[in-house]
């Protein structure tokens, strides 16, 4: 699955154009490397997203095309390092 779509489906970022813009600005890294919106992601990849005053680090647990809002948090795990 594309990175920007994963960020939207998992509801880490609410809209796909916003996810694409974050990638285009270099604010998203996958496994320590700056990622593009179209990059494929896999289970166990680690994503870092720079927001204004914080960085969110997650590990991908599941990849699904469609998921209900209440189940979206099961797609990833927040990590500290």
C-alpha cells in the first residue's frame, strides 16, 4: 500500500492530500529514510512523522484497504525509539 494511503486509512493523518504534502515536505520517514507519498510500506516498517512541535513514531502492525474508525488504532503501535 502507498504510504499516503496508509496514513489516511489508519487515520494518523485525516486526509490523503495532507499526507502527500507532509511527504513532499520531507516530514515523513520510513525506516529512517525520507519517504515519498507513493512509497510502498510493509508490516513492521517504522514511520516517523514530524508535526509542529513533536514527532510521532509508529510501527506498522496491519495493512488494510478499509477499516472502521474505532479499529484504525489496531493498524499501528506507537513507539518511543
